[in-house]
C-alpha cells in the first residue's frame, strides 16, 4: 500500500513543478524521490520476504581481465602516388601532334606531344646557312693570320661572327626542344586535357602522369592533434571501396600548419603488391595516439552517472553467502569504439553486472542468468 501512495506523489510533484522551477532542480528532486522509493521497496520486501527468495533480481555478469586498450584518431584521406605530376609545356605554342593515349605507359624523357615549331625550324635553317659562310670566312682569315697576313681585327671579327652564330643556333635548338612536351618520370598517362590545334602554354596542364609503383595515403589532420601524431606511429588504413584494411606506420607528419584550414598533412606509404590503387581513392586512416597494454576496459553503456556519486557501475559482492549488487564508483578514461578505459575503481577479477543493472539498487540480492 505504501508503494501505491508514493507513485501518485511523484506524479503530483511533476504536475506542480510546471514552468516555475528550474528543470535541473526538478530532475534532482525526482532522483531523490526515486532513491527513497528504492530504499523503501527494499525494506518492505525484506519484511514481506525475510528469506529473500522473491527479492532476487536476475542479471548477467562478466569477469574483468586486463587487456590491451588503444585509442585511434580517425580521419578521411585519399590515395595518391609518390609521383603524381601534371605536365605542362615549357613554351607556348599550337599543339601539332599528340603521341600518346590515356593509359599508355611512358618513360622519363619520352616525347608526349609536339608544338608548332615551323618558325623556329626556318630560323635554324637560316642561321646554319650563315654559319657555313662565317665558318669558311673564319677559316680563311685564320690561315692568313697564321701567316702574319692581314690585320688582327679582321681575324677577330671573323672569329666572333662564327661563335655568335654557333651560340644562336644552340639557343634555337633548345627552343625547338622546348616545343616538345616530354614526360618527367616513368609512369602511366592518366589525363590528356589538350587537343590538336589547341593553344598550349606554360602553367596549364597538358598531361597527367602517375607512377603508382609507390602509393601513399594522404590526409589533412586537425591542428588539435599536432602533438599526438608523429612519424612512425601505428595506423590502420581502411579502403572502403575495396573493403580492405591493413596496418602501416606514419611515414610523414608535416610540421607546417595550413593557415587557411588549420590542418597539417599526414602521409602513410602503402604496400605496392597487394591492391590495385587508384588516384584519389578514399582512404580512412585510424592513427593510434594512445595505448595501454594492460588496461581494464568495459563497454561505455555499463557506466551510469549520479549527481551525488558520480560515475559508477554495479559489481557482484558475496555477503553472508548471498550474491549482492553493489555500486562501485569508477574513474573513466578515454573511450574508443564503444569501450571505455577504467582508470580507477575496477581491477583484474572484478565481476561486473552487464545486463539488468538499470533496475538494480545498492544491496539488492541477485542471481545469474545461466
């Protein structure tokens, strides 16, 4: 009868609070009423059932053991090649020929396209003709000068004209070479944005050449993790497109913070003989920033919170030959993947209640689910 009277009392308290009282104060008052109700229920059940048989709460339990616990920083990155280069011409010109196709494998120095160099070739032809005449004139002046015939000025003028033309020809040949777009690396042609007849100029990409003999995962990590990620840290690389995950180590952690997005670059070298990587494929990096080889950890939802007692869990206590549920205050550490490390309060061999703990009160007799 006493229990029946208490429930209307709680309902009356909820109705009377209205909007005049602070919600936190209302919640605190309800918790006190709940605790008081639990105590009175326990005392009443002990009076009615002194043997305690009908007061048993059936629960599930688990014995705690120390085991490794790790925390990971999870960021999304992308796959890139160690050599992923946009190739542009070194001189402006109209595209005359494209010598490769997308997907072709090319070697370093191979010509990918040719720009219009007709004017340069014509200039070269004229200079070479002039050089032939200057060379012949120089040879004759040198022969006379060797015989001490003629003036030194005539000899030096002929020599200067010849050398000047040779230098001009060398420059023109370099310019003709620059009209050819060549691959700077060994790799595969991935993009060809240019077309025959189109104007190409320095600074604008004409080809993209990628070498995936060595691939890497690249991610931008928030500034807050600057002191937690170092070169050599363990990292799990997950490729959702391939549904594959494997362990590696951080190969590069930048010391530069981007002032625009406040991030720094982290790179992880990837194995070259396991998977088929593609540029810009999504890669999720789980970088280990904390590890404890002998930690006590429990699922996060086992931990309950009370304003008066703080964080606590229910454990099993053997008292007078009975199994009793007891609240145990704990100090929780960091949480990862649903598990929370318990810094203080629980240890090896403690028996924790894992199911049915929501309906327990401190000191309640319990039994185990088989």
